C-alpha cells in the first residue's frame, strides 16, 4: 500500500523535530530555536481559543489540528526548566512521546482538509452488493422547452410537492413571470391530494394569492380528471389587477367573492347610457340554481358608487340581476299624465307610471284574463300621492266608459275637484256608508237585469257591447278611518267586505285606500285576499322604509324583496366625517318622494315606480272624457224603490241604518247609537215606531231585536 505524500512529510517533521525539542533547551537555552517553538505554541493556544469560541461545526477537529504546536511549546518549556536532561532522561522521553503522539494525531488532522483525497495507505474496501437505487420521480427528458425544464428543476428541488410532475409549463403572452403549469400525479391512477396554493407558490418564490389551482378537463389526446391539475401562477397580472383592475376583475374580487355584496355572482357586462345618465351592471349567478342575495350598500362600496337609495337600484330576474347607477335621482323627475297614456288598451291596461329604468308601468281597469272587473288597493301616508293616483286611475276608468263614485272621510280640495268629472262624490262617513250600501244593492239589481240579445241575466263581461250596464268603481279614501267611525264604521266595514267578495260578478270594483292593509285597521283577511288577487296593489311612502316594506309584504303572497322608499331623496355630498371634524352642517338637498310608489305586479314581484302627475291647479278636463258616465235609468229607478238613491249628503234618515225606538218608551228604549244630524249623520232621538217596513236587512232585524229586548 502506498502512503500519501502529505502523511509521509508530516511524520518526517515530527521525527526530526523531536531531538531538537530535547537538546535545544539544554545545550542552547538562549537559542532562537526556543523562541520560535514557544511562539508556535502560542499560536496553537490561540487556535484552540478561536476554535472553542466558534459556533461552526468541527471544533474538536480544529483543536486537534493545533495540538502539535501547543504540545511542542510545552515540551520545550519543560526541558528548559529541568537540570540537564532531567531525571531518567525526562526531556528525551517527553520529546519522544510528543513525536509518537504526532504520528498518531496525523491521520485525524488530515480529515480537516477540504477536498483531500483518501489515504492511499488505507486498505481498499471490498465492494459489497448495493441496493438498487429507487427510480427518480423526476420527469424523464422528453425534449421539453427551456421554461418547462427550468420549472421542473425548481419543482424537483422543492421535493415534488403533492407527489406530482410538471408535464408542461406555458408562459402567458406578454408577461415576464406569469405562466401556467400542467401537473400530473407521480403514480399512475392516483388522484392529486394535499396540493395547496402555498405548496405551488413556494418553489417559484411568489405569494400564495398569485396561484390558482384548477381542474383539467379531459381533451382529445390528453388525459384529465383527478390525477391532473392546472396551476396558474400570475404575479405580474395580479400586481396590475391590484393597481388597475378591469370591470370584470373588480366584480370578481370585491362583489362576487365569498365576502362580497353579491356572493357567487359574475358580471355579464357593464354599459353606459350617457343620454339618460345611467350605468348598468348586468350580472348573473355562477350557479344557475341559486337565487341572488344582494347587499346593495356593500355592492356600492365595492364598485365605488354612492351608497344612495335615490340613485342606485337593483332589479332581480331569476338568477340574473341588474344594478342601475344614475347620476341624478331618476324618480325625482315629473311624468305628466296625458289622455294618450291613460287610455286603456284592448286588455284594459294603461300606463300609470314609470320605473327607475324608464320603463312604463301598467295597471288595469278590468281583468281581461279573468273576464271580470278589477279591484284596487292604494296605501300611503298623508301627502304621499294617493289622491294623485286616484285622479289618473279614475280618468282611465272614465275613458273606458266606467262609472266612478268617490267617498272620503273629510272634504279636501282635490276630492272636490275630482267630483266634477265623476258620477258621485261625498266627504263623510255617512256618505261612504250610503255609497257602499247602494253598490251592494246594485249587485242584486244587476243579477236580475235582462240582457237585450236573449232577455236573460248574465255575469258581467268587460268589453262586451251587449252588456246593459257599465262597470262601477267605488272608491273609499281613508277607508281604515271610516271603518272605525263610531256610528257607521261597522256598516262601512261589512259592506266593503261583501262588495270585494261579490261585486266582481256584477261589474263592481272596490278601491279602498288608507295607511294600513291589516285586519286590526279595518281589513279582514278575506277582504285583503280578494283585493290582492284582483288588483295590482300600489303602496306609496308609509312613513319609513320598514313600514313601506311591511305594507308591501302584506299585499304579496310571498315575501319578495321590496324596494325602499326613503322619506326624501338626498344625494351624498363629500365626507360626513370631514364635515363633523370641521363642525359644518350637513347639506340640505332633499327632494320629496311624493308620487313614488311600490306596485305589486301579477307575479308577486314588487317594483319601484313614479306615478303619473295630474296637476290639480289646472283644469283636469283634458284627462277625462267630455261626458260623465252614469248609471242606467233602470238601475236608478230600482235604487229609488229601495230608498237608496237620493242626495247622500242629507242627514241620516229615520230607520235608515237601525230601527227607531217607540215614542212611548220615553227614551228608555233608545238605540245606543248617538243622536244628531248634519254632517255627523246621526239619527234624531225622536222618530217612528218599530214598523216592519223599516227592516230591510238582517243587520237591521238584529238591531230591532236588541231594542225590543233592551239587550
């Protein structure tokens, strides 16, 4: 075996230096040799100290390497302090021991030398059977391009995340770092599991948000399914997306995301109508089976729109929806009523207003599909626009040849003006009770009226020229207040309820109006259901958005989303926080929402509209026909026979609504109802006795029984 040259030289140095260490201190104490040896020993001790203080590995080997110098200095100092060569030749023994230790230390010290070849003197190890190395999972060379090979190198250095290969890497056009990598599971037939965006981002040095994992569709010539996956790495595009996103990207990131205002939706397109000053955002749900759930305020913040109900509206249609963002409040515009708009078509429909998108909204004067008249239900607080809507609705009915009666609780300017263009109009609870009682009697009269073509009575058919009578529309403004009247409320409520149930067969529609559609305010469940099913309810401002929504939902079969009607349209100007810090007042720029209403369409969907405007300060004759439509002579004569056709403004007649007590009762058997006359409509405390001809209804009979028994 051949000894390496470095080992032979080191051994020779130890052999030659050992006699010098033993002789020099005894024969030449002041020789420079001693100084050199001691200086070398100091260097060795310094090497020990540095090796001990270092945190790097190999401290023991470094100290072992410096040991010959330090030990040589120790032998030299010991030889210099002994007499002669010391007892028993101690100096020689120490020098010989130092040389022997050096010969043994030498094989350890050589391990500290980097890139040192193995010692030739060491025995050559015999080859032993080695285990077959495991086949590398790296993709074999398949002639891939440089980008794919570089990506594979990074992927292999990361330990093949998710036990996958990179099949191909494709750079995105015009991008420096963006690319898409196609991954396949290392084992055939195994699905890719445990692979996350962070595991893909780490090898390429990008943020995990810049990685999107997607399934691979099966294509001709290439497999797909769970064993394949596609990873899109887009740091450049995401940086641009954060700074200047497109409309689609902004929607996806801030609106359609899990925490967005319309989660699960995607933008179809954004369009701008400069002429109308509106921007439309049309979107749909990614899953066509889902229903949009929209937080409009959150959507506005995401799109940079003002959070303002007066300018931003949403329209839902199935799994699609439309957000309209106007520059100015669209419903603050006035739409004047014209005879052309109010003239009903062949199906009894006319334009009653316009939506936020400028679409005309239609309602009906009769139900063409049901071959019946139409009821009406109008709700709203004072000054919300109910009487304005009455005017256009009455004009449309009059233009269709129908008869109109209007009863209110109190007299006002607008109802008095309307009285000039309709058949009858009155302004107290007594008048309303008489009108409802007459309309109820007309049901009996028309049920027996013969039609001229065959001489037989028939149910009313809208638009049938053979019908011997016209459709009658009875209005009850402030119906809830009238239904709670102490004297005539029970008659108004009962006759109104009967009219909604039976009136449609005989061409009579009932149109109550007020501030509540609920039973405790005069609307029974049966009455409300009939009104809802045979009309298009119109709900104006009910005092607050919550009350408006509740009233609208009370007229709908299901609780659909109901648009909000604020008390005033007020544009948001500047920052409220900055105004508060400066102590400035908020801008007073509100616009009244009078005339804005929610109309419930036939399919139960509620939409927001601005009703047509009828100017009561001008002549309304241009909206109504030239002649007022009235009852036929036959109907009037039949009502007169029943004592129901006269001036309904007269004070209540004796026995008209309840039997009068006998004069002999000396006041003890008087009815419990208040006496009096005039506008209050109370009956006189004196009158005729209990004559049988005064009892004309079951209710009057019941009152008579109560008076007889003093119940």
